[in-house]
């Protein structure tokens, strides 16, 4: 694909983002969640892509992650009146890390266990009790930096997209983590 075609696609994307921000962010989050899952499946040695799992991951991104991020960033900008000084950005990051980060990781673990893997609630609950603290602590070593960059330098309309791009890698980490825990329990 030539650079002119790429530029045209990018401008179309920006136009969709302007006209239909929620829909565009939801689709983007869904697509990136799906690609992240395909990479995760391949990295864990799955030879044939598990289509059901892939569709469920796309749905999680499109139905939850994209819309949640869209409204979260709007809300944070309203609460802090769109300010970008260091003190305000620090407050946004702390608020985000104490609320949405723990919630998103917990929800992902529940969704992955119950919906994607189809495990009974008792197994999912045990897994969460055992592994959620380390997942969240890992998140707190990584996501505050991303949040800082996002709130300080990224325009509001691109924050979900930036977050989704970084979440692409985080999703691979979570998938590999969930997979290794499943394999460990199976042994």
C-alpha cells in the first residue's frame, strides 16, 4: 500500500473519529483486542486460531474497553476542567490507577475465566484471590507512566486509541499470564 493510500485511510479514520467518536473508539479497541489475542494465541503455541476466543476478545474490546475509555477520559477532563499542568495530570493518573485500573483488571480476569475459558465461578474466584494482587501490582508499575503520557501529551479524542495501542501489549501479557496459570493448574 502506497503512502498516498495510507494517508487517505488515516484521514478517513480521523473523519470517522470526528463524526462518530464512540463508535470509532469501540471498533478500534475491538480490532486491537482481537489482534492482541491472535498474537497471544500464537505465542502460547496454539496452532489453529481459536475463533470463539477471538470473537469474545473482540467483543470485550468493542463493547467494554472502547466505550469505557471514551467516557472515562471525558469524565476525567470534566472533573479536572481539561487542565494539563503536572499537578492536575498527577491527580488524573492517581484517580485512574485507584479506580479504573483495578476494576478493568478484575473484570478482565472474571470475563476471561467465566466467558472465554468457561470455568465455574469457584475456579475463577480462586484464581482471582491467588493472582489478582500480582496482576494489579504489575499494572501499577506500568500503567501510571502510560497514563501520564496520555493525559499530558495526547489530545482527548486520541486517548482511547493511544490507550488501546498500549493495551495491545498489556493484553498479550494478561493472556500469557492467564494461559500460564491455566497450564500450571493442569499439571
